[in-house]
C-alpha cells in the first residue's frame, strides 16, 4: 500500500506542477543586445536554373572584432529537403555561391586554400572553388596572386573570368617595409582587373589594362564578349558615382563600345539569347537610378517601371521577354513582372523584405530574402504566387517577446503628400496609456524603413518595444519607396519638408494617444543621426537626442567624406554654394540645443568622418549643454564588430531609460 500511495502522491504533485511549468515555458524571453548581436546573417539566395535547389550564405557572428564567418548552405526550393551546410574546413570563409548552367556544379569564393598544406607559394587565400551539386569533391579553379573578389563562368563551363586586384610589386613592398611609403592622392597604382582562365587547362591571363578599375563582369551567353562596369579610379566614390558600362572582346581584350556612360551599381545581366543587356543608369543628382534594358544591335534603351510610385532595386531575366523585379512601395516590398520591350510593370506580390536579394528561374520560381514581424531574414520562395519560408536559421527567436508592428500613412501638412512609416509598440499594448516614444530616422536620405523584423545594432525598435517603448519609424520625403520624384524632394531641403513630415506623423500619434508628448526622444544612425541633431536645434518637443554617426556640418563633410559626389547632388558645389550647406547644418544652430545629447561614432568612419561627431560634441560642451560622446575604435560607418553592436544598443536603452524616466526592465 505504501509504495502505491507514494506513487499516487508523486503523480498528483507532478500534475499540479504541469500548469506552472507550462506557464514558465510560455513566458516570452525579452531579447537583450547580446541576443540580437548573436543572430546569424542569411544572404545571397541563388536558385538553380531547374528550380530544385537554393544555395545561400549564413554568416555567424564572431568575437574579438572579427567579421561574421560566412558559410554556404543548400536547401530545397520546394520544401522537400532540409537545409544543409556545404562541407568546408573549420574556420573557412565562403561566399558568392553560383550554380553552373546545368545545375550539376556550384561555384563559390573561399579562403579554404589557407587551410591546405600543398598550396603554391604566392597564391592568395581567396580563390574560386567548385563542388558538385551535393557539395562534395571540391576543386580549386583559380590560383590568383591576390584575393578573387568576383567571377563569372561561361555557359558551357569552359572558361572563367574573375576579378583580382593587382598584387603589390617588389618595389612597393620594400618601400612599405622601409616606411618610405608616401602616397600621392587620387593616383591609384593597383587596380581590380579581369583575368581569364581556360578550365580545360592553361594559365590565367589578364584581359584588361592595368589602369582600369573593373567593378562587375558578365559573360555573354555565347562566351565571345564580356560586359564590364569600369571606372578610372579605385575609390568607393568611383564605384557608386563614376562608372560606365562597356563591352570587351574576350579574346583580344579590346574595348568594343561604351553602352552607358553614367552607370549605377545594378549588376550586369545578359538576356538568355544574348541580344540585350541589363544594367543601371544613375540619375542626374545621384540619388535615384533607372534599371535599363539595352538592345545591343538596335542601340535602343528601355527604362523599366517608368512612373511606378515605388523604388525598383533589382531586376532579373526570367526569359527573353520578361523580367522579374523587386523593389519597395511604401513600407512593403513588391515583386514586379516587367516587359523587356516596353518597361511596363505589374505588381504580383507584396512581401516583407529587408532589401533586394533574389534570383529566379524561367518558370518564375524565385528565391529571395524575406522577413516577418517576428522573424529575421530567411530564404523564402515565390512560386505560383505563393510566398513560403524555406529556412529557419533563428529558431530561438520564436520564444522571444515581439513588439507589435503597424504600418502607417498620414498626410503632409505642407502639400498634402501621403507619407508612410511604421509604429512598433510593446507586446500586448492597447491604446489608452500613452507611451514613452523614440522617433528613429533612417539613413540615406534615399533609404527607407521596411515592414517586418527590426532588430539589429542599428534597428532599435524590437529592443525598445519589448521594454515598454513605442518606436516611430517615418519615411519622409527624400526616402525610397515613393518613386523618383519623391526621393529627390530632399534636394536642397534637408531638415525642411522631411522634418515637417516627421512632425506631422508624430502629431498623429499624439492625437491617437500613442506617443506621450512629455516623453519624446529622437535618434538614428547616419542621416537618422543628422535628423536627430537637427531636430533638437529646431524644436523643443524632444527631451533628448541620440546622434549616431550623424552629419553635423554638411559642407565640411562634402569635402572630407569618401563619397564626395554624394552631397553635391543635394546642395551643389560645396565651395561656391557653402551658404546653402550651412543653412541646413545642425552645427550652425548648436547654441539652441538645451536637452541632453548622446553622440555615438566610429573612429574609422570614412563616410561621415569622426570630426563630424567631435565638432557637435565640442560645440555643446562650449555651450554648457549636457552631452556624452562615445567613440568606437576601428569602427567604420556601418559596424560589424559584435561588441560594438552590443554596446550601441545597450547605451541607447540605458540613455532613454534615464532621460525619459523609464524604469529599467529587471
């Protein structure tokens, strides 16, 4: 009897404990900055021509300042097979997967040569490798003296063209070691060149001249020509603003003709029949671009999606007559069916996307990066009009608490324009109790917030919403997602119509009882940092500002940034038109700031130089304004170090808790 009674008592206690255990397991986890920085980065989905398999990359964050370690994975495009990592040596970094024309092989760039004992002396770490469709039987295809950055293989698989920067000469190495290494500005000595190698045997040979920078390349279907995007300089400014599209004879290297003198960074793609080339044409002011189909024989150019009230980011050939495009309209992504002859556009799906990254097949089956409100980027497919997630790289996120994402639209008080944006509120929050609110501006200005997952080192909405904040994410005039004319409305008017658009949206949220007018903050990174600094020089509505890598003196930045063609598109010549720059620069009104400011800036930022943050900090100190500045050693404009990303998020959270008098979460 006693053993039976004991057993019954134990069972009874276990049953009583089950509801408590279930409740404990169901309690959502509040994500921390460490948890957000541990998220992997899924990218570059490449679907095979037959549409069976998708290759993609997964970047795993690393400590000690290292970049995420990228590996290549494969997953079924139809949901009939799980995701599988391509075998590689431990520590190998692999990227840029591309299927062969017959889907039997997968090409990619890898530094796995670094882990091999039989590598010839003088061969660089990153080379092009090939495996079979299952990821087995690896073969190295290039033996470049410097790292390979891009490649393309002919349709018949017989030749490879790849990009590699000229190796340093013995003289330059000796000079550097002797510290006799003065640099003549704007006179590059090493260029990224096209190299060709016959994969049936033979040595590689340089195809392009040593004084021409090559940014992109694409074989014609017949393997006789290459389309190249080139420039005379080697800087990031040349990459974005000063490149052109040319054709080159694959045998002689002769530059046949210039197809586009003012190219954008859209990837080069031949039509399947080789009669037309797809590329981008950069707009007059450098903030918008037309995706263009060029009929080579007729020398006729057709801009795709003319007049569409969104931003077309990327297009890819489906067949000789039809292309699939991906862009953003409002805060949502948009898949578009595009007519190659007329440019006519028809929307076919409105996915949630973080940015444009997709590939497609002749049947229209498409692999892309998709997100949900509660899920970071994963590989998705568009197939027969249906959208489906094919990977689950972040299963832990399902157990997190998630802010509620709402898509917004309001009318500009200036001219009646429709403005869009997002609102992220705490889990389960219902209207009735106004919330402490952060207005977060995006970068750009020609950029935009998107509907979906908003959790990273620079996207603070999920972090803050799960701790009781509302986060308002506006896309004012000057943003993407509203057409070319909308994106160009910020010309000569930073802090004008765009700032009023933001205030109009904030007015709406206050009237709706969402935003507490006594507990408002504004912040952001890059242009978002500019807007935060500008806001507290022009308005007393905000209790504090967070200025992340913000533009403070626009004219000074125009003369010191690594993209000097960027700001003249908005304000003209930075020397003769300096008054226009100054009128929109927060530094000229720094004496008006009377609320605490947090400044965050990378010490190696070449886009928005560190001096921008330093001058705002010094001006506020001179004026007696409460200010804290944090700099990040080695930090570029866009952070990648895990510890830096964690620190940014934690400082934002702690700062807002202090300045808006919000009790920190336990």
